[in-house]
C-alpha cells in the first residue's frame, strides 16, 4: 500500500534543480492534512506553521516549520525553545533538504546481490518485518539472544529501541558514546556523580575551552552564550593544535601538542594549589581528596608542562592565575579535549578538579537539568524484562568495570563480533547509525559485518552501513514523524510530523512496535500508534496532545514539596566533589588526576586530527545538497613548512597511510595547524552509492583510525593514530 | 536628472567580530528564496588565515546586496527590471530582465550574480526577504544567525548602533562604518576589527556611479532601440569572453568593475556624443 504521489524516479529527475523544485509535487494525504487542520495548525489551503524539533544533530533545537500547500518550505528556530531561541545553525536550516533528498529510501529493501553490491529489491513492510522477525527469532533459538547485537545513536526514539533490545533479551548494545565522550562522562561521574554538569555563561568572566570548538561545532544556544559572554568582556582561552574559527575569536590561542592537554591542566592545578589561589571555603566544605591532589600535582610545574605541551611556561602561569582570580566566575569547559588519547580520562578528571578548586559550582557550573525520559511524564505499561545472563561482548563490566552499561565500548563490541571472543555474534540490528563510518578501522568493521548471518538497518538513507545490510527499513524523517516527547528542565517538547511520510517510510515507534509484535513481544509495546504513545506519556500532566501539538511544548508543574534540591549534595560515594576517588583507587587506577605519557609519532609521521565543521554532523549530512553547496572542499590540512619539506603544493593529491589503512586526498597547505599534525574533516569518503551527492566526495578518516581503548572509560583514543603523507 | 539618494527604511548591521563563518545565513537564504543550487544571494568574504604559525588571525563576514541609497544597478538597468522600492529595498523583476548583465558591471559591490550555465540567466540578489518582512519577520539571514552577527531593523537605528559600537570599543573596531558612505550610502552597515580591504570588501567611491549611468539609461529614451541593439552586441561579446565557472566569473567581474569605474566617464562621453549625433539626425 503506497500513498505517495511522486515516485523516487520523479525525485531523481528533479535532483540538481532548485530546492523549490524538490519541494513541489508532494501533497499531504488526507489523514495528516485533516488532523493538522483539526488541530488548528494548518488552514484550508494546508498552509501554516507547525512547531517541532530539529534532528540535524543531537542538540535538539526547537523549530517552527512553515508549510505552504502541504509542503515544508522553511524552518526557523523556535523562540520559545531554550536550545534554539529563534535561531538555527546551517544544518538546522538545511533540514528540509534531508527530507526532500532524492536519495531517500522510501520502501523496505531486501538485498538480492552480494553484500556491498548495493543490489536490493523493494518489499512490503509485511514481507520485510516477517523476514527480520524470523531471522532474529532463528538466531535467538539457535545461539541465544546475546548473539544478536543492537546498536543505535543518541535519539529521541532510543527509549523504544532499548525497549526492543531489552525485551528481546540481548545484553549487547552499541552506542556512539565510546567513540565520542566516554572519557568526559566517566570523568564527570567519578568527580561530580553526574554525566555532564551544565555550563552557565551568564556570569562567566574567564573561560578555558580545551578543544571545544564552539564556533564550528555549533550548539546554537551555547555558541550564542559564549559570544554574549565575550561581548560582556569575558576572556576566552582556547587550546587546539589547529587555528579554528574559535581560535580566531580567542583572547589567547594555545596551539598545544596533541595528547598533552593533561599536562597543561595538571600545571594549572599545580600553580593554583602552590600559590594558594583556590577557593578554600568551597574546597573544605564540598570536596574530598584535596591533600592527595596537592601531593599528586606537586611535581607538575609550568616549566615541566611547557616542555611537554610545547607552550610557554609563562602562558601557563598566567592562565592559572587569571583563571583562579576569576574564582567562581571562571569556567573550564568540561565537555571536550583537543585530541583524544588513552589519557583523555585523566584530562577530564583534571578539568573537573580545576573547576572544583575555584568553587564555580552554582555559578558557571550547575547540575544538568532534566532528563531525556521525562520524569514528569508517563509511559505505556509493560512487563519486566527477561534477565540477560550472557556476558557483554564489549567487556562491560568484566573488562571495563567503570564503564556505565548504557555507554558501553562500541569499538570493543565490533572487535568481539569479528574475533568471536568470548562468543560469536550472528546478527546485527542497527538503527539511525552508520558504524561503517563512525567506528575506527573501517576494514575491520566490514570484516565484522562479514561474520554476521543477518544485518538489518533502519535509516532514511541507504547509508554506508545499510549498503551492506540484508534488510533496510526506511524510517520517516524527523519532519514526517512523531518521536517520544522530550523534556528540557521543566519544559516538555514535541517532535511531530509537519508533512506526511513520503513513500512507505514509517516512524521508529511504528517499526519497533510492529517488529516487537512479530517477535512475540507485543506486551512491551502497548500503544495503538504514535499518537497513543504520546497520549500515554502526557497522561499524568493533564495536557492534551492537541494542546502540546499547537504550542510545541508544555511547562510541567513545579515539584509540590516546594523545597529546592540541595545542589551541593553530589551523587558520589562521599556525597562531595571527589578530587580523589576511592572508586578509581579501589579499581587499581589513579585516585587523582595524574600524568600519563601519551604515545608520539616518530619517523616523520604526523598526528591525525579530526574535528567538526559547522556545515556537517558526523557522517549523516554529507548528502544534503544545501550543506554540500556551502561546505569547504574536504581536504587534508598540512602546515606550510611540513608541505615544503614534502615538496607539496596546495591542492596536490597525497596518499595518507596509517597502521591500518590508506586514503588519497587533496591537501590544504595552511599556516593554521601545528607542523607535526594533519587534519581532516570526518564524515566524507562515503562508500555507499546510495548517496548521489555525497558519494566520491573527500576521503574517510575511519579508514585510517587505529582502535585504541582507554581501560578506565572505554573511550576510543581517536588521535592516537599516526600517519605518513606522501605526494602522488 | 535628480539623484534618488534618500535613505531607505530598513537596514542591516553586521558585526564582523561576531561572524563565525558557519554559513547558516547562506543556507537560510537559499531555502527562503528558493535559490538555485548553482548560485547564491549571499556569500562569505574574509581575510583568510593571516600571519605565520602561531601568530595568526582571521575574520569573515557575510556579504549580500547593500541596498544603496542611489543604486548603480537600478540606474544601469535599461528595462526597469531593477528598481528601488519605497522602503529603499532594491527589487528585481525577472519578467523584465533581458539578461544584459549591465547591473553586474554597474554594481561596485559585485553583488548581482547569475548562473552562467543557464541559457537565459537571471540575476540573483538579496531583496531583504520581502515576504518575511510583510509577515513581520526578520530576513532569513538575520533571523537565524547563531552568534547574532547579522542584525536587522530600522536603518537609522542600525547606523546609530554601528557608530555606538565603534565609539564605545575603539580597541575592538576600526573607526569605519562600511556602507555608510560607500557608493553614496547604503542600507547595510559593517563594523570590523580589521580594515575592510583585508576582508576583500570592494573599496568604492563615496558618490554613487548611478548619476553617470542615468545619463546613459534615462537620457536616451528616443534611441532605446539602438541602445538595445548595441547592448546585445556587448552582451554577445561578454558571453564569448566569459564562459567560465561562476566563481571565475565573480573574479572576472571584480576586475571588470574596476575597469568600468575607471572607464565610465570616457564611455559615457562616447555615448553622449552618439546621442547628440542621433538627435541631430
């Protein structure tokens, strides 16, 4: 049963035309049109504005979609949403192009050729879901539920994805977190007892950004906050081996050597403690382990750090003193690093300790607000999950005792799928994720896929991972579907369809429910449809779905007991900020942030840096024609002097070789990078020919990245990959 | 012929210190105005990375139609496709455009551009998102700018704010409000930490070239047909010379504008001579 009026072929014919041409021709089928009219969102001409949420990255800005005659023609930031405040970044602005992309997969696909040939036949949902269910059931019966691996990336429907995997009974769950910020999260958990404290720039006077490239890795509200703080006169120090857009705005840019963020921060701790510049009252009242920290950082002088970081000792001293002088109005951004090494966990701990020493808790750093599940919201009833008895393939907790279950160690999971140690996985269910591009060492990932009896992928495109899948289930885009409600602080936001799904695309809520039912797990999916799921979520609030659809959000009532929670009680073993952690110490790791020597490239090899650009999100947006239009050509940055030594000119083609792979790419000869580093923007070099715009553009960093895992946090040490560069 | 140099109603204030080169303005404009994938109404100018590692600096700024008080493009347009409306917005009517490209050469800011691959290339330029203004919304670029580098409002307010900024922060800004006097005054004002030449901004005269253009386009109604024929000749010549990519065309256009500015007086004199000849005839 199809309900679309423009076929994919028609869309293809239109590709390369104007945005408008792509928008034309898609009429709202009667169901949504009627509902939208009845809700007062659209007029009789199917024209109006509908509030929903962006999904071009994970910041989740609120947006208002402008609909003209049933087509979405413009997206604007929702002024009422704390993440967008009326603004959207380039990715957010380009979002409708993802929805109207001629490369969308609009019907379930079943593979007919060899894996990787890209030959599929269209199928009905009944056929595709029956096939997936029978394969999953077969694997469960033959090898146990643990032989089925599930993986998905941070999204609003993740709660139902996790529901599916827990109900199925598999302990094997891969998220992108270990590829991104396990070190930061585990570091914060060990220090503050929370994953990521919130940052408040409104009173900030002195800000240290360790690789947090906020002017390119745009998080709309935070980027705006930083700009406003600097306008007010706040000083910003930025560490990065590259001269990024953020470096260009910094009061002081420190081109630190990769892998040595830790030495820099240990020296700051050293100066602040030695010169007694810390907030004694805060430290005494709210921290434990100051004496151990004092002893630990005693040897780490600015001169010591200067030798390691290749920065000036005087700069390090000045930053330490100025940071401490700002006291509670100082902020060391606790969410990032300039490079990712196995010592990044220690860096995260050092940054957390630095913030604690100046007593900025309650001023520039605050408890994270709200959850994703929604504490004040309801959920459909469901039975308890079966107990997953098998060990996790990613080594949590038997190999990685401190890594939270929900983070996991994705790269180790992939390796276990390849080696069969401690047991062989046989199936892989992937949703909204592209591990072929995101995991380090693409060759190994493809080999691991080769070991799978069955692979199913849910996405709106035939991405590089779907390209190797046996069944592809087409999801509706974020402008076409409901997702579970999202809570930010006391406010609940809705993602709702602003247009009818194109082709036969379906929402995640629909897909998981209908698959769950076929697997005999219907009791875990007790909702009629997407709207029913949201109504059950809204039940305790007394707000109707129609109301929140119209307004785009609702404010939950404040807790009744009226007592403000004590923000100075921390969810750690001691209830305080732990400069020294008994948990870490007990597990055989350093109790305080301490120096770990990072590996360094030798024999003319370079550090391989990767980082974000404002025009793209990871591996997901390179096919977006609007972003493609305004992106920089993806080239390998190399310092002018290094290029001269290698006899390279700007735009020369080079071969880049690491221990695990090789790519060809054009160089960008620039002063804006340390001579011992090269940089490339990740996410390019797609191998799926399902990406008409993105295929063949640039090269993939995942081909080069070597797999190294931090034993404490399970984080992938992405920058520990060293490469040679050779003209060709 | 009198000048049209009355200030417009609306204006932009673009603070170069705030621009992060994210290009949200570019994308927002393309969507809002349904711009072809091969052209743009707004783009980034910048200094590039200046200096030697590690002593580096870099600035960028979005650039679009300045909406001049006395627009050179309007005066150069022989068919009335380009007009300045009562709010001071320079409007373009593609139904009237004959593709002569005179506006491209007339504009000292190198703003009008076109997709040269098209058989009948139309001009692409900013109109301050007229539809949004009617709905009480800001132009798409200003509305979305994440760091708030593009502001939009009443022209006089924007100009006052620009002066306030450079007066209050002489350490942060050079003492020049770009757009205030350029080409006789515009509705788009920039404040910057670096000289505007370094940002790649065109350096124009403080008087508009529109007066000279009007001598040509408005002073010759009797010989319009003849002018159109000669323009077609010029068009064909240009077309032969310039079948390059849009980017190369832009660079070429920059050169052409400089030459045009230098040669404008001579050219006008020549056409005036021709005009008097035909009047005698």
